[in-house]
């Protein structure tokens, strides 16, 4: 347990990997889904407690640790890709609100806008990863 990092037990890893908010978990690391990151940022902007948001996703501070929650939120707040995606989501929400936004088609559009924003983040991440691998091979 170097540097105060919490090591997750096998049962905890299985539980974490079963959560929709988690892309992948190992003994020392949790990788979150982009849609969860966006949801956290959206609710954070509304003034909701990050600890509460994580808890509601099954990621209570007793499991993941309050410091990990703080660090995630800080990193996500400063991520330009996440901020761009969140702005696009906010814009689509404003447009839908202006038109009523209660029609099931509007709800579907809002959900699709969130999914598209998350996919755009993933594409940027994968392009950056590919670029780093290509430059290391050169």
C-alpha cells in the first residue's frame, strides 16, 4: 500500500467492475465511464456534493475513499475535453428546454447528446493514445 493508495480486494474489484459508472477496476485503479464523468460534472455544476454523486453510483467514500473522489473531480473539472462535451450537453439541454423538452423524443435526444459527448471524449483519448504509440515507435 505505498503512498497511501488503497488496494482493492478481489470481491471489491468484481463489485466495481459490475457498476455502470466503472469502465474497469484493478487492485489499485478505477477507470470511470465518460458518461459518468459528465454526469458528475453536470451535477457538480448544480452544486451537488461529489461524495453524494459517487455514493448514488455505488461508489461510496467508504469503498473508494474521499481523497480519490476529490482528485477525480478536480481532474475532470480541468479536463478541456470533458468541459467541451459538457458544454455541448448543456446547449442541447437548453434547446430542448426552450421547446418544452418533455416529449419522449426530446428525452431520447438528450440521452443521445450525452452519449455522443462521451464518445467524442473517447475518440480524442484514443487518438492521443495512438499518436503517443506511433511517436514512440518512430
